[in-house]
C-alpha cells in the first residue's frame, strides 16, 4: 500500500507560521506521530509520499518521497492529492491529512474492509466539538450513510445535527486501483469547470460530487483517539 500525506498548506487558522503537520504535540511533530502509526501497520517510509507546498524546505530532514504542490497558494486538498498522480498504477492508496492524529487500528480496519473506496467516520464528533468549545457546531458538515454503510451525503451544510451520523477525518482509502478513478474524475472536473473552482475544491465537496455521479463510497465507524 502507498500512502499520501497532505502537508502543502500553512496553519493560518491556528495562527502558526509553519505547515500544520510540523506543529508540536507534547514535544513531537504531528508528522512524526503519523509516520510512526503508519509504520506500526507495516507501511515503510519508502511507500510514503509527502505533498509539500508552504515552506517545503522544512521537510528536508524527512527521508520519504516528496512532491511539491506548486499551486499550494491557490489550491486546496484535492489538488494536492492530484499532485501524486504517479500513484494511479498502484492497487491500494491511502490519503491522510498531515494535521490529523489517529490510532493505527483505523488503518488496519480500512485495509481489511475490502471495499473500493472507504472514508472513516468519526462518530464521537459531538464530544470533540464540545471539548474545543464549539457548542454551535459551526464547521460541522453533513455525513449520512445507508444501512450498509454507503455514503449518501457528505460535506454539505447541516440543517439538523440529528441527521449527522459522523464527521470526515481527513482520511480516504482507495483499493482495487480506484485511486486512478478518483484522479480521472478530478481531471474531468478541471476541464469542465473554471480553473479556480477545480483548484479550490475541498475533499468532502469532491467526495460528494463523486457520490452524486454514482461512485460507491463506503464508510466505517471510528471511535478512537482523534
């Protein structure tokens, strides 16, 4: 399995003047923790590709593959994923945001799910939002699935919090060469819409675009550390 870690943006929302994956958590950089969790699942550093952008020179100490998103100032996460287009020939590809922490068990669950595209759902989102003082759930996004775990709606505005079944974690797994399909859909979007719209599209919005185009995206629940 190949892994793409996204770390092209800066931590502007958190008032950090460095890539978010390099923020210290209890004396350790988030990227170091993510790589450690991946190593625990058997992923070796040679199978990891880091998408950089803002202050990419700060990653020089990391002995992993690096690709710079040269449009990081005007693009969003999906375009950073697109920068790893060379991995479309791989059977299994895992995409992870560089500013999320998780238990390595979720990676094993994704691999063992045997589904083509899987998005883990953080089901304890209400507790997390309350812990950070966001009692109004301002940045909550829609996330609903059917009885078999197929995603029906993701990334839209929320009208009723009781309709929300989980939250996107910044992790997407592609099995059975489906990463290639994801990239092809993005290419089609770039060619059929304004360049700015294609570059700026966020992951959940694009996932919902895929759902609306009949792509089967499954979800599995996650209740661990996040």
